[in-house]
C-alpha cells in the first residue's frame, strides 16, 4: 500500500492512500471521534487517481491512528466470530 503525505500541520493532515476501501473505513471511523473538526476524502477519477483523505482536529495524526486501531479491533472481532462458526 502506498501512502503519501501531501500536507501536515498541527491541526491538519492530508494523505494520498492507494486503497479507496481503506480510506472509506478510516473516514467513517474518524467521524465517530468527538474531537474531529472535519474528515473527508475525494477521488478525482475512479480509475485514474488515488483518494486523498483530509483530517482536521487538534491532533490529526492521533485521530488517524485511533481510527486505524478501531478498524483493527473490528477485524479481530469479526475473525473471532467467523472462527466460532462450526463447519
């Protein structure tokens, strides 16, 4: 996976990430946090460009990492439930 930092400041983080599914998950989980001012992504062209995720908060890096951690927790929970299914 490619991740490119396009802009970074104390209250804003702008990343280009080559996986639209991951960007959508991150954006959704970022919005569930209380300290978020803004989170959004854009895709200029569905086949020719990569999504750009923008996060604005008091600590956008922490917001992004918290969202990633939440996704990992959800995937681990899903794995437990699927493993529990009897064949």
